[in-house]
């Protein structure tokens, strides 16, 4: 790495279909919002010759963030695939959003990639969410490298940022995080800041000057040698400590010189194994320049140091019935196993599915089996169907470049798969298989919506179905208690994008309304009621009288109906009618329109008429009796309580616990976990945590996450219940 003096774009720069897994590299760029991921992707594409000097593909359009919504949002909101070619290797660059609301797109990029570039801004440093993502990649052994951007910022310091990265990412072995190059500074500007104009390779001992707009190799000056030698020694020791040759360190410490070629090979192996994490610097090309600072070095690292798809463990697959199945690692001749990592809609082409092929070869016009992921709890359809592959293509900006096939290890796009959704598995028609879905965060911010007009109402259902098919981090709920349509999102930005897509892609205008939680009612004490339904209107009349007693039961008991009628006061055939009447009324509520629960209703007495009594009459009488009993009793409003688990950094534990108490929460306990974090378990009324996904992110600076599950309903405090009743009266 760093030995070649490239002065021209790589190959044709236009990646199409790869011919073998060894000629593919799948790399995901991750980092916080504003760290420069998209700019870096475009700089790499420019250096590889895939775009012109304006940073645009030759047939129009930017290579990343080409969606109109991303321009309006001024940030990435979706996963973008940018394929380029360098030294005969196809590199699939996966640009991910840095904002936490779009973590689903980030996880899709991690699923599709074999290595990760962590992009860190020298102006902003390393935030907590980036540290957590590093730990997540470490848990699965994903190879990683670090790219420091924004070196032009005031007070930007590459050496200091390298130290911070080693401290943040090195864990028990900070010597595994070391730079491969040192920045070369030009003359100081009037503000005193000296711009970075080149790099000095620590292993090659060569200087690469980018001041002219192209990479020019030369020898470093005498003044650069002391700093170069010190950093070079640290790098060599770091590489040797991770070498598979256990004698190399002993020989090196004994004064034996180590061949640079051996060091480079050991470095490449250590990076591919995910045990050494090089730090590099990068900057976009200046106007009119063909190469951005450090882009050649990055492309060399990717092609020579990052693993091929063959080095990734074969995915765990089963038959649709659940039987295990062994696959050879990334073999184009094996049975087809591919996964849809992203689904989007194009107004002209229709649905486009981005696919990672893990095994076999995907061909245009092939009929494949689509196995659904079973996320039915999020409003996604579970399915097993056959579909015909339409056109295959590789994306580049807004353009789709046709290809005839996609081999194991490569990525491409498939047009017009009508039933397939994000996370689905594509396999051979005669050999259906299913990959386990990747872990997705639960959407915990509710967005209650209503159609803006009658035409919107007609299109709403289809628009929502398409929306959740594209985004597995979104959950659709039709709440049977509140009769609201609720989109559960990851945050406010996620919700804004969902509303914008409904409007712009599917032509559905909606109104956001206050989200309501599912309240319940119960009796606070024993009460009696008499239902009398007697009407005479000529011919058969209606006659039914029943007397009931209602008493509260412990939480979770539901509704019990007890028959204690003696002497046939209510004929046996009408007792089920009374029960149906009281249960129907209980479902409607007896005070504020919320379902009644946890009571025992006892039928004590009644009267009937030999001609005028009927099933309908006793149903009505039962309902009237329950309403009368409620008018004489104290009715409690019950609110849902959630069990909440919050994983938060130790620095924010006090603030989070105080905030939970302010939400009427009861902290049940805390538990220390790895990485300087604490798990807080609490019970909190659901009405108090509607916006907790947003508030917790603000409280913890984006470093905390939580989950929730329904625990039970319990009585609402009197003052809160009174406020809720006032709101109901005001609304009506």
C-alpha cells in the first residue's frame, strides 16, 4: 500500500458485473451525520474515473444523495450504492446515513458489506453512537479502517485525532489503531492554519504530493525524517504484533531488518482479519483537480487490504420449513441465495430492489422464489411466492446500467419485483431457501395520521403498504381501541421522510393528529343496576327487565359474568342475551368511551313476558343495567403501563433516572453492562413516553437506546384522569 504512484484514473471507472468473487470488494461507509461520507464517496468515484471533474456521472446526476428529498433535507436519508473500479477490482461503495433516525439504512449497508470505513471528522471527533457502532462491528469481526476528514477545519489536528481514535476504538489494544500515512502541510494561511497538501507513506517512505491536483510521488525532505521514523517504528511494531508469524517480533527486536514487502503482506492480512485498523486521511479534490487527498491510498487499501466476499462466512440459511442447509462459501455455482437489502420506488421504473448475492448467480429473466421475512408484527406481509426477475442493473446516481447477471459476492438492482420486500430472500425456484433477517431496532415514536380528503383516503391503504414494504424499521398499526392509523417511526426525521414519501411518491396527503393510548375503565366499588326495556307499539312489543350487580376484580381478570337467577325470573334462553348485552356495552365503555375491564357482573333477577320478550330486548336491558350501575359507582380510568429498559452511558444515568421519575415512572433497578454503560429497568405509563424516543436521544446526546413492552393497565391518578375527561368533553 502506498508504493504505486498513480497519476491516472483507474481502468474505465465504470463497474458493471464482476466475473469472480475475488474481484469484488463491498465496503460500507459509516459515521455520524456531517462527517463527510457522501463527499468521500464522490471523491473516490472521481479518482477512480467514474465521474467527471464536477463530481457528476458522465450521463448526468450526482453519484450519491441524488434523491430530491435528500437535497431538501440537506442530509443522507437512505442507503446509496456507488460501484467503481480500481486496478481491475470492482468496489461497491455503500454510503449510509449518519443520522440515528435512519439506522435501518445503516444496518442494511452493514448486512451487504464485508468491511467498513469509519469516517471521522477532525472538526467534530468521535461521538458516542460511532463508538457503539464500532463495538457492534467488532462483535461480528467485521474488518474496519478509519478515515479522518475535514482536515481543512480550523484547529484540525490529524495526530490528535489519531490518538482519540486509538483511545475510542482500540479498547485493550490501542496499538492496533495506527496511521499508515502522515499529513504533509503546506505554507500557513493568514489565519495560521497550515493546509494539508500531501501524505508521507510510513512503510514506503515516499511523499505523495496532491498540491497540483494529481498525486505526485517524491522523496521526503530531511526535516520530515525524524517524525516519519518515530511513527514508522510504531506502525511496524503494531503490524508485527498482529502477524501470524510468531517469530517476526523476536527477529525485529533482535535488530534483524524486516522486508517492506513482508510488512505490507502482514498488514493486509491483519486488516482483512479484522485485528488491525489503519487510520488514513482524505479530502475532496479541489476545483479542476482529478484526485482528492488520500483517495488513491484509500482505494489501494480497499483493493489490497479489505477482504473479498470469499472470506466472509457463508450465511445461515434454512428451508422455508425451518430445516438447516449448508452452503459452500460464496460459490457462483452453488444454489442461489440472495437478499434484498433495500427497496425503493422510482416514478418511472416502479419498485427497485437492491440485492446482495451471497451464493449462486442471479440472472435477468430468471424465475426465483421469494421468501418473506415474517415481520407481520410490523405490518409486513409474510409470503412465499415465485417471481420473475426483470432487468438487472448497477446503479450510478439516477442512472441504471444494465447487466446480464450478478455472481455471488456482488450487488445489483432488480426492477419490478412486485411482492418482494426489504429483508426477503431470493432463491432458486426448485430449491427455496430462507436467510434469517438481520436485527432491526424497534420503531418507538408513534405518528397518528388521517387522510386529508376522500381521494386521499382511497389511496392511503396502498400508499402505507408500499411505505412499510420499503422500510422494515417502520411499523404500521391499525389500533382497534382508538381507531387510529399509526405509523411507528424511529424519530422525527424518520417521520418527516415518511410523510414526504407518502405525498411525493404515492400522492397521498395526510394530516397528523394527536396519538391516543388505549385507556380502559373499571369500577372502583360495588354497584347495582336495573335495566328496563319495555315498549308497546302495536303487535309484538319489547319486554325485558334484569337486575345486576357489578364488583371490581384484580387487574388482568377481564370480565366475568355470573348467573344467580332463581325461579326462572329470566328464562334460560335469555340469560346469554343479557350476557351479550353487558359485554357489548362493556366494550363501548360506561364513562369516557373506553372498554370496561376487570369486573364481575352478576345477574340476580329479572322479568320476562311470554309474548314480548326476545333476545334483542334482553340484550338492550343488559346494556341499560350496566350503564345504570356505572352511574351510581366510582369509575376509574386505567392507563397502560410499559416495562422500559434503557441502555445508557454511565455519564447520563442520573439524568435519565431523574427524567423517568418526572414521567411518573418507577425505577425497578439498574445493572452494570460492558463498555461503561448501565441498563435501567423501569415501569412508566405509556401516556408519558409517546415522544421518549426523541427526548432520550436529546438527553443522552444520541448514545442511549431503549425498548418497551406492555405490562398491564393500572388506575390513573385522579388529577390526570380528570384532565383526560376534560379533553374528551372539549373534543366532543
